[in-house]
C-alpha cells in the first residue's frame, strides 16, 4: 500500500480501525514533499516539526481509552498561504507579508484543527490571490505535476498541485473568480466553491470582500464532502457569514441523479472552448444521461455580463484593500498584479455601483434558472493548462476565469472535477453549478459522475 496515494476517506477508515499510524502517514508525506517540492514548488512554508508533533498526539489519542476522535483525526493537510495560522508564516504570496506571523488561526483553520487534522505546511499561490496562473515573482512559479512546463492554475495552485502530486490528503483554498475550480481543473482534482456565506472568511487575507469564497480541494468528491462538513457553518464574528442550516453532505451522496433535469450551457458565450474540452464535456453529458438524468442544452442568462462585473469588483476591492501599498510601494507588486490593481483603482464609483446592480439582477435571474433545472453543466476552463513561459498573465486571467467568474458574482455553489484528458495528457475539468445552498445536490451529482467514470483514478508520474 502506497501511503501517499490513499484518499482522505480511505485514510480516515484505516486510522479509525488502527490499521494505519498517523505518524507513519505523516512521515511518508514529509519524505515525499522533500523529494518532489523542489521541482513543483507548491509549498511556501513546510512545518515538519509541527506536523510530527501533531501526528504523535493523534497517535496517542488512538490508543487512549475513551478518547474522542475528530472527523479528520490524523489526516495530513496543507493550506493555501492566505489562511491565518497562529505562529506560522502567512504570506498571501506577497512580498509585503513575507515576515507576517499571525497570532490567531482563521476560523476554518480552527475547525480543521479541532477535527484532528495535521498541518504539513502552507501552499504557494498567485500573489495576493489576484491571478490564475500561480506564476509568483516572489516565491517562484508553482508547476503543474502533469507537465512542469505548464501553469498549475490559481490562485490556489499550490493546493491543487500538492493534491495531484500526492503531497497532502486535503487542502483549503479561496475562490474570488475561479481560484479553487481553475487549478482543480488544470491539475485533475476536485475543487468546490460553496455558496457565498456558507464558509467563514474570518482570518483569510481578503482579495474581494464581495466575491471571496473559501472551500475544499480534494482527490475525490467524497473527500471534498468530508472537508466541507468540517468547515461549513455560521460564524457570528464574520459579517459575510449567513445563518443558514448546514445540510448532511454524506448520507445521500450515493443516491444518484435519476430523473433529474440537467442543463448543458449552450450559447455563444459557452461555446468558445477548445475542441478537446468541448468533446470531453459532451461525453460527460452522455454519462449523466446514462445515469438516468434528462440532459438538455440551454442558454444561460447574462454570463458575459456576470464575468465582466465580477472582474471589475475583484480588482476594485483588491485596489481598495491594498491602497496604501499601491500608492507608496507599487514596485513591491509583481507586474501582472500591479497592472490589475491599477485597473481596479481606475474604475469610477459609478462603474462599481453599476456592477453591484448587475450582481443583484443576475442573482435573481440565476435563482429563477434553477427553478427549472437541478444542475447546470459547463466546462470549468475553456482550455487545458497553458505554458508558464510566453502567455500574458492578465490575458490568461480573462481566459481561464471565463466560465467560473459568473458564479462568484452571484454566489452560487460550483464544483470542478476531472472529466477527461487532452492528447498531450493534460486534465480537463467539468464544472457543476447548483442553486444557492445546494452543496449536497452538487456533491451527489459529482459523486454519481465520478463513480461512473475513471478519470479521478489517473495520477501524474512521480
């Protein structure tokens, strides 16, 4: 049994039955990180001493009579480097925060710690989360494990790479325009952006107060469901958190999609896609039909308008948060991030207000769309992973966020999972979208598709 190729749910089962040592598992991951991280560059900070100490405590709890076990007891994880971790460097991928050590954990970090997770380290990301290539000028590019000459996607690129390469069992990322789903798509893992307000943002370095989301990245849909179960829920100290009951994400996850009505996004906006990606998406719709769902093409309202408004709001919010740094030390930012911050700072209040109005209108239109359909299918990204060298990072952001950004603006839950590979052996991602607060629906549909296919079983060569 290769320990670093277990899924999170498999490792939980083995640890609970005392067939697997958390210490042995953690040591295996640390050894693999030491071997592979120099070529992949997915970690900014590695915490071996902390991880081994947490693993020893987890091991002691397993043998202690009457000890309570958390749902992630003994599970080695790694976090995108914008989640505050008490006593551990948290850089947000920025030169400005290169020495920043918080004194408190982010709320989601508290929750996974209480569940018994082990922290292997903090993961590389696109600078301040404002970009989707993860070519970071301060900490180096994060490289795609399927082809190290290609981008990982971002801004949660380190999370997707670490999972795909077998360097952790689960991760948390943030998503303001696609930053969980894009790297999940390009690296061939599962990435879930929950409904806005479902997961606390407290203690997460902000990019955009109005479009930021926190969610899990994992090797399988079941693993993502387990992680979401830990981090979801109301946080009274987070003004963006909403007090909506949290569903049981696991009990009905195997129940399938028979008799569901599913829409395939089919209009001029969603048809601008690479031919290999389109072929994979069409095949995925056939799989859903074989699973008993009624799948039909449908025009999806206002996606272009939503993506444009989201881009305006993200860059404007980011320029507001980084205003003093932007004015006094602009050279502290990488070239692509500085360009986008200056775009954001140049928008007028009228343009921003119009974007917020579009947000309100489109949210209602999307809710009405999901009165007719249980699920929407789209490509996660219109292309597979681009090369690191050559493409312009700002243009890549416009391209790669094309199908993800509309659902940040409107706050809908959306998930990317593998649905094929290109002739060059690069992963292709399928995006599933559901009505607000319907994460259980999303996970159930994703689980049905994943179990009917074998794409999730393919792994890059070590």
